[in-house]
C-alpha cells in the first residue's frame, strides 16, 4: 500500500474568510435583516484588507442571497438564510473554470484502478488502462450543504500531482494544464435526468427518488487525448444549468 503524507488543512482565500466572518455576523443577528453592512472602506480599515478583497467578499454574500448591493446606496442585509440553489451558466471553458472557483470540492476518497470493460463507455480508453479516481462532494462557498456528488477520473500519468490536487482550490484540469503543460482545447458535456438512489440521497441530504441531473464532462488536450473525466450528480432543487450558443456567421 502506498503511504500517504499527512496534509495540512486547506486554507481559504482571504476574501472567503472575510465573507464567512460577515455571514456569521448576519446569521447571528449582529447585522440584522434590513440593516446595513460595513462599507468596503470600513472593511478595509477594520480588517486591514484590500478594496479588491472586500469587494469579492461582498460579491459572495450577494450571490448567496444574503445581501443587496446598490451603487450610491450601500450594502444591506436581505436574509439571514442562504440562497439554496446554485445556478451554473456555461458558454465556454472559462465558465467551467469560474464554476470551480466559485464552489468548493471536498475530496473524500482517492483510488487507483485498472479500467474494466464496463468502464470503457465512460472513460473511452482500453481495458487495463490505469486511472486515478477522486470521489467527493461539491458545495457553495458559504454553505455546508452539498449540492452535488462529483467523481473525477484522471489518467495515471498525472499521479505525481496527486498531493497538489488534494490541496488544490479551483478546477483540477487547470492545475493539470499548468503542472504538465497540457493545454485543454475542447470539452464535451452529457446531461441526463435521473433520480437519486438511497445511497446518493444520503450523501446529498435528500430523499431516495428525488429528481437529479447527471452531467458527464470530458476534457481533451490539443492532440485529442483525454485529460479528465468528471461525473457529477446534482440535486434537482439545488441546481440550475443554463447555457447559450451563438449563431455562426454565414456568407
């Protein structure tokens, strides 16, 4: 068995720490519903942070449904309970990158395995190919309730980056790009309406048979080689997917 190094806990980016502190103040009633939050300038002075950090923290609170921001008026508390649904808007690879940054993926299991014939439809390789399987759940940044089960498959050639992947915040394919100089050129996505099994429902704090959406994404490099496969199961009432396409110009 391969030994595993003891790892330090992931450290949240500063803007997330500030947002969490403000969220706790809202939920405890320190900042009451209908009342104002400190301004960006006040946050910068009180917490010794940059204007950019303060702005990003307030953006997270707004996206989660805690506050409303209006230019010239300020930031006011709308609710002391978070918005429950996550909305994913996709139009490009960059949008997938933002999705990974705006949520957090908690890895709960890592396994190395050889692909069986039953895996080939998903992994598109050959039986016997070696893979790494990461199993976990994804959360909104300011929520402790998962909105998806996410399983990520990586070819074994990326095994040397496993410790970095465990501690990484953001898109794993982006880390692979940088670490191995493997640019992602194309991604595919398959969506299917499904219902939750008993085990899946337990992991998502839901009921067996609840509506869900399964999304399988595959990422390819410039040579057409598969770099990552992600299998995602989203609880229907906590997730909305939107996308758009542009019409091609024709002469």
